[in-house]
C-alpha cells in the first residue's frame, strides 16, 4: 500500500476504540502506526453486552480463538432474542438467527407456512427454526464442520453475550501486543490545520501534543473531534424512537444462562436481560416523558432475577446519527457517530461495519478524496436508516393500549420506507431485502409475524405444491428440527466443556 497516511490516532478507548485499533493494526500495521488516547478517569458506557452473528467475522479477521475469547470475557452464546409483551400483554416470540424451514426454489419457506396456517396445518413459526427451538430448550452447539448447510444443524447461526469491559480489555492486550501505543490522558484541545481545516493534533491535559494523519473519534456521545472540533451536525430520530434514557444494573446469576437475550416490554419502554457466566446484565430503556427516573429505577430493581450487584447506572441519549460520520480527516465510530438503542443488539455491529467500510475505502495517497468520504457517509447512512426502520417496527407493530407510551407508539407516523415494507408484507407476505442492509428477510418476517402483522394472502407460487402435500412438508421440517435439537448439549454443558471462564475472585 502506497499512501500518505502513516500515523493513525484513535481518540477514546472502550469497545469502539480498541476494536478500531485492533483491526487497523491487524490490516494496516506494516505501513502505519496506531496510537490510542484514553483516560482512566473517563468511564465507558459499556452496557452493550449482546451482539449479532456478524461479530464472528470481526473476531475471525483478528484471528481470535473463540474458546479463549468467550472464557476471557465471561461470555455465553446467543441464538436470538426473546420478545415478551411487545405485540400485546402475554405475547412472546423469539427472533432467532439463522435459517427458517426450507425454501423451495424461489419461494421462501414462510410462504408455505402462511398457506398451511390458513388451512390450520401449521404450528408456531418458531417450531421450524433450529435456533428458536434450541433457545427455548436451553440447548446450544455451533454448526458441525462436516454437516452441509442443507442440514438443520448446518444452519445454526449465533452471536455472543459478554462483559463489554472485559472485551475492551481483551482487545487492548491484543492491540498492544501488536504495536498499538496507548497514551493515558484527557484531550483538552483539538488543533486544526489553518488552511485545510483538518485535525492536525490533539492536545492532552498533560501538555503532550499528538499529531496524526487520520483520526478515529471514539470519544462517546461527546464526539470531541467529529462534533466538538468539526461541528458535523446530528440528525435526531427520537420522534420515531422515543426512548431517551436507560438504567443498567448487574445482578447475581441464579440459573443456567439462557442462550438468548430477553427483551420485555414495560409500560414506558423495555427491559433487557443478558446472561453471562458470572452475572446477569439488566437494564431499562425508557422514555423520560412517560416515566420518571425514580419510577424507572424501581421498576427495574423489582424485576431482577437475583440480588443486585450495584446501583443502577444512568445513561441519557438522543437516538440518531451524525450527519457526517467521516468529515475531513476524522472518522467517528461508536457513540461518537450516533446511537441506536440496544433493542436488537446493533451497537457493536455498527462499530464493526464502520471499521470495515473505512478499510474498504481507505485513501491510497493520504488525500481524503470526496469520492471515498461521500461513499462512506452514504453507505453508513443507508445501513443506519435500515436498522432504524427495523427498530421502529417493534414499537409501531403493537396492539398495546395500556399506557400513554404505547398509545403514542402505535399511532405515530413512520418513515415511508418502513410503511412500504409493512404494506407489502401485509398484502401477501412478501419482503425484499435492499442491497447490503444488516437484517435478513427472515429477521423482518419473524418480528412482523411475532408482533401481529399477519399477511392477508400468500405468494401464488406456493400453489405449485399440491394442497395435500403442504401438511406433510411442514410436519416433516418440524420433526427434523426437533430431533436435531434433541442431539444438542445444553448451553451450560457446552460452556463447561469448551470455554468455561476462570473463577472470579
């Protein structure tokens, strides 16, 4: 690589900073230096302990050993997310990763399920997914290497739950062992080049001046460089995603960890439950217009599985994105680039996606060419908007009318892009994934059906299968899924055998 970028400075540590430093050093380390600036006096948010399957690609890029990574971060495995009380009180469904049923030609499986359901032949949609059935039964295993994808066990997809602070520490060890230099200190000022307006250096409270060619802003909500210095602007999406505060608290583990995240809708937001090997992570994401901080804290503490291990830690946010995630010679990642509430565990993925796009569009000559910058920003916005729509769907598709919060959500206007997808799906169960958006068709289908958006019809291509064959087709898939899950170890058995964490003292 022949380019003019030789010094990269990452401002801020935590998950975003150390992910960026690790990946940049892994991919570009022969040609650049990477320096990370952080202060031990500034805490990290670190509430995002659940991930999506994409993170395995990032860990593979770094060459991490999965068993070691899971053990060192007190991690567990995640087959999906269970949603309780979202469509209406008493409802429960799982958004499972991986495949659903068996597609035939161009016709996706759920279309056969829709016809079977109309005729009274179909079981719950989740019964046709290995991930969902295994999650409910507390089973887990990765897909065997010698099993084809056509086999239900070959379609297992999974992510992780882990302690975010331990993950950052783990990546710090990785990065420093490969040459990343860490500087302790608070950034007190940002020096701009008088002609280009690019960031020339950051000045620490100690008086140290750190120059760089490219700066990665991982300074959290403050956005010290992307906003504080460059005034890139912020696009507020809170009129669609009304929660603006969260409380996080760990509690003692009281049972074997479930291989899924749980999201329970409350009267003014929702509560997460994330099982780790040594504790359980909990939090209440809520709208301050509909519940007070004290009431939210009381509700959270009253709904813990075990004894609280700390006081609830508050977090305030405005959902939205930076108008320019890459501005001049600054690329923002993590909370500095925007915030999507953790409803579908997208925060760490968006860090990963930003790093990936930066590497794919890395300047070849050190010049921040607008062609590269504009493409980065347009791709980042596209992915954020599609994630935004998916999150809005959870709030909009509800029959709940038991609180002002849910009445507001049910009656709110939504982006045209989301309304078009809902209308098409409600018509005949069709859904088309756009380009490289994050969530697969099967994810959208599970949430829409799980929250009560039931199509009026189905794809007429389903009628190519004789009516009498559909019950047998559905029953055979359900039976094969169930029998394969029977063969799997429990989640706890797999952890004990493969990646048990060291005893916490």
